């Protein structure tokens, strides 16, 4: 299995995209997409919604959101994956610590800027990002994750059952 230390050529790089979003109605939901340097999917994982309890909100205080995003959801998704990316892209600062020791460089992409710009990476990782950006839209896989999460939620939502109708008096007379 290729890793960042093997230093494969650009065409064989594996890119990881980690996203955790919060929906006030369902909770925190995370998705992790690994793609080739051409943007083709290799592996995808997503979580069920995580809704902290009121007791957890009180006990964790201001640290609850970063804990849920990085340690509870982000780390679990990265550990579950079979492949290891050469670079891990995240869209929020709380996920920068997810990759841990011996794992890839983690790059924060600022998605609100006119140009997607990587922050927090080593110089060699920034060079890799510049090379990759010439071949593909570095931010686009985040939208695929959002869509895949929405689809997974749609498929896992209970299907509304039709309300049974009482037999009409005409049907009983026949």
C-alpha cells in the first residue's frame, strides 16, 4: 500500500479529503474521500449523525465541537480507511490534527477565498499542491463528499408509510 514515505510520482499520488459538517437538526456528520491525483474515487467512508447530549455540552463546554469534529469523527474516519493518502486536505482548522504521527501532511484549504489556497503545510507539500492544482480543482472533492453524505442520509431515512385508508361504505356493499 503506497504511503507518503514511498514518494510515488505525481500520477500515483493518493489524495485524502476529510469533511465534518454540522446540521442542527441531525448533528455532526463526517465524510472521508480518497481519490487519485486525477480525482477518481478510490475509497469513501461517512459517519452516521453524531448528536451530543446536553450533559456532553455541559461537560465539554467550548471544546465540544472541536472534539466531535477531530477526535470523534475525523480520526475515526481516517483510521477506518484502508488506503493512506500522500496528502490530507481539510476545510477547517479543527481537523488539522487528525492525521497524527507517521501519516500524511495535512493541508487546510481555504474554500472561501477566490483561489483555493493551502495553509499549514510543509514546503514540499505546498509544491505538491501547486502541481496538483494544475491538474484538478483541489476543492471540488469536498462538494462530492457533501453530496454523498446527503445521499446516504436520504437512503437511510425511514421511508414514510402511507396511512391506511378505511374501507369505504361502497366497497363493503359490493
